[in-house]
C-alpha cells in the first residue's frame, strides 16, 4: 500500500501544508520530505508546499501543540485566501 501511495505523490498538484514532528516515531518524517520533493504543485504558487515542523510534539500534535497547530494552519489558510482574492 505505501508503495502505491509513494508512486502517486507526483499527482499532488494542489497547494498543501503538513504539520509534522521530525522525531515522530509513528509516521516517519522522511515521508513528508518525499511528498515535498515529489509533489507537482507549481513552484510559483504562494505557500504551495509548506511544512510546519512541530519539534518535540511527537505523533500527538493536537494534544501536545494544539495552539501552535491551529495558528500555523490558520496562517496558511489566510495567506492562501488573500492570494486567491488578488487573482
């Protein structure tokens, strides 16, 4: 299954953001790095491929970093909305 997902990463052609702890022991951070590298989201899209490194939060971001996750996510959405309004 993971191999099928990995083969599909190049089909990701839309803006996205990922919140991930580099030390997450459940979901490896390497997968996030691969997604960032292989996605086909155009490089000229403002905040098209963002990563929020939630260091020290392990796998449970909503419990360990809920405010930080909410702030990062809202900031990303608001920046994307402003960009859409200009176009």
